């Protein structure tokens, strides 16, 4: 098969060359050069201009209209953990496989989890601000007493969702050491050191509860006051996945009442944040970052490598079962019908 691929995702030159040698022509129009992701009408225009019959995206709006305008695309590649910016049902109806890149940011998110948990527990931000503000005015031990924190070693970490990111964190924290429990109905423990348990037990028993859930109808609002009420008073809540899986009002309540020690958050219901989001962000027991957990230079290399492996396994090596295809089952049903 020879195709003409429009790539709007960041894609390094080496990875583009592999595709050119294996599948066909590459037209590279990264969204970063555009300054933002391409909107529906812009994407339609770009596909028309380039006459591409395959497409690799990252954040662009691949709507139903886009897909209906180009129903003969050989494939859509989405350089993300889930193809949440693509009208999957429309693509399936057109018989277009959607490839995606799970675990592209597993290392990045796992590293920021370790960094931010330690930063929070050691009160590093408050201590640094105190020093920058010139408040070290008297005794040599003022800071030692005021900013004494806790160690990560010996803590119990509970994962809600135990995919690639949760498992990478679990591998990292072994060396501290920490104990790891997880709730995930779709995964069995890959290591006897990690205990599979109930969702309630995760919130009851963990010193740190870390959420790693996809955004879908089943997970929306899944983390609420009933679960927060079971947490230890000195426990920390971490969310680097999706804001919609948490009831934000309930989270704000436990933070304002100091029902838990605090929260480490990288995602919010509205980005940029709205009033409620900022009420959470401004709590003194919150360490908040602006959705940067997966923002490393290396992530772009990871997603290009994973996508290339997907496409070559599917179209060249004929190892279709070794490709990540978001709508595999829907395509199979369409063929059968």
C-alpha cells in the first residue's frame, strides 16, 4: 500500500523518514507552527489542499464532518493515549482504522508524580517562597521547625486505574520503598508486590491516592464525597489523568475543611480554569500545575515511535494484533455485516 500522509502531530524527522520509506509520501504541517490545534474547517481545507489519503494528528478537531468529507482515508493516527479528539463512531462507520499511542507519556507523568509528591510532602514550595520573601530573620532553626516534612519512603500508594502510567509509578516507588495497591477491574497484577483490591479499600488504606482513569461515561464523577470521606486525615489525593472523573465540588469541600492533608492536581474541569477551579487551585493545601504532566520533549519521540510501530505492524508486517487500534472491534463488526 502506498499512501500520502498528512501529519499535523509533532513528528521527528527520523520517524517521518521511516514512514516515507515504508508507506509513502509525507506532508508535514505540525499544529505547533500554526500556533494551536487545527479547527474543523482548517483541517478540511488542509486535507483538500494536500490531497492526503491518510492522516496523523495530535490535538486537532477531527469531527464527524471532517471524516464524512474524507470517508476514504486509509487510516487516522492519533498521537495521544486515547483518541478523544476524533469522532470515532464516524470513522468506524466509514471503515477507517484509528491508531493511537497509549503509554507515550507514561514516563513523563510518572516522573512528575514522584517530583510533585515529594515537593508537597517536604513543603518545598512554601519553604522556597518564605526564603525568597526574606522571612528568615531570626534563629538558624526557624526553617527547620516550620517546614519539617514527611518522607515518601514507607508510604502506601493506592492507584485508581493501573495502566501504563500507574504501573510505571509502581516500578519507580519500589526503591523508596513504598507499598502499592490498585483498583482496576480490567487488569490483573503484573507483579505479586502490587495488591489488587477494591476502590473503597484504596481510599481507606492509602497514604497517597493517585488517579489514572480515562474520561468516559463510566468514570465521570466517579470520585466523590463518598470516597473522599474514607480517606485518612493525613492522606494526599493526586490527579494527573482527567478532571471529569472527580466531583470538583466534593473535592473543594474536603480541601476547605482540611478533611485530608491536601491534593496534587494537574487537570481541571475548565482549561483555562473557571471560578470553581481557581477556588481549588488557591487552597493552601493544593499543589497545582497547568496540565503539564505529559509535557516533555521526549513524549513526542515516544508517540512517533509507537505510531510507526502501529502502522508498520498493520500495513507492512501484517501483525495486526500488535497494533493499538481504538475501533478494532467496530471495524470487525462492519466487515462481518
